[in-house]
């Protein structure tokens, strides 16, 4: 199943997703770890931002400047309506090139919808948007494989590489792992990666 199906699914069911998406504190501890690595008032790229809640809303409330990217027009429209002072882009994260670098990059509950080949290619996207010392946080599966869920009666695709391959891809793109937890019970069973760009390649490419 292609990521193109996921794009259409979220657009078809954007209002249902908005209504059902939790706004509680589940992600708060990981967001705090992420923002501790981002300079105050820094620029954050939120890949797969959805309707901007709760992740982007938390970042905006903490004083960060958010550029949100999502491929569902209805969800991006909700972002524009709710947070008009930020930068919202209707775009596919695959192959994204905004021509600028960010102090932090997030792909929370979005990157894992891509197939495995597209996930591998995303590390070049992360690297080209990461400033010196930038934080990177994304969610994945706990092990290599594909998992099929269901949302509003449609199949919802998730895929993951192995932890070893994620570590290799991060290292080869100049990111050092800061923290990693598989199926974190304090975060609804999310598998979370938090990394930081060392800056050597970022500086030479900038």
C-alpha cells in the first residue's frame, strides 16, 4: 500500500481525525526533551503536522516558530484558521526541499506511514533541513516490519525499519541518538527516537 493512499485517507477523514485526536499530555515528556535541545524562539519544522494540535500548538505556546507540512488540504486549512501567525505548507514530506534549515525537526505519528524505501530516503530530507545542532524526533515501529491498522473503516498502513538500521541512517546523516525508547508505556506505547545533528556536515553543506 502506497503513502498516496494515506494522503487520501487523511483528507477523506480529516474532520473525524480532528475530532478523535487526543489533545492530552501523553506526548508532553518527549516534547519537553525535544524542546530542551532547541534554542528559545527557534524554528521548528513539523512534518505531517495534521491540524496542528496538539504538537504544533504546544510548540507555538512555548514560543517556537513553526513551519508545518502536511499533504491533506483540509488539515492544513485548519492550521491556517487556528494558528494564522505560523507558516503552513501543503506538501508531501517525501523529497521536500524548503531551501532553509531549522533548529528542530519533528515527524510525530507521520513518518511511520511511509513505506520502508521512502523512510530511508527521508533521512536526506531531515539532513538538508537541519541546522547545526538541530534536534530531530520521530516515531517508528519497535522492529522491522509492516503493521496494518484501521481508521474510519479504511486500512491504515504503518511500516518500520529495524532499530539497527535507524541508528545507521541517523549516523550516516550526521545525527547522534540522544534517546530512544521502544513502546514507551508512558507515551501510549509509542516508539520514539530523539537525535541531534552534530553540525559537521550541516556546516559544510550550508
